[in-house]
């Protein structure tokens, strides 16, 4: 997460498995992007559920930072 960094999203999630990037979530576009071709087999409902999870994490993290 970042705060007031020019040209950088406020919140980013990078999913990695064995050192390989699998997914990317960017708060600027608010969508989960599969980074591996084979992941395109997942249906739209799966990606929407993942987006909702990351959006929730983004809001939780922002609230935690405000508390701190």
C-alpha cells in the first residue's frame, strides 16, 4: 500500500507461487488480472469474487493505517 505516491496505486496485491507472479490487483483499476495464460480458464464469477476480496482487503488495510 502507498500514500500520496505520484503515479502509483494506493493499494496493490501481487499473488506469487514459487516465485512466479500469478495475479495482480491494482486499486486504480479495481480488477484482478491473471498473469499466467492458464489462469484465463477461470470463469468471470471467480474473478469477481477475487476482486471483491481484494477490494475488502484494501478498505481494511486503509482503516488499519488510519487507526495507527
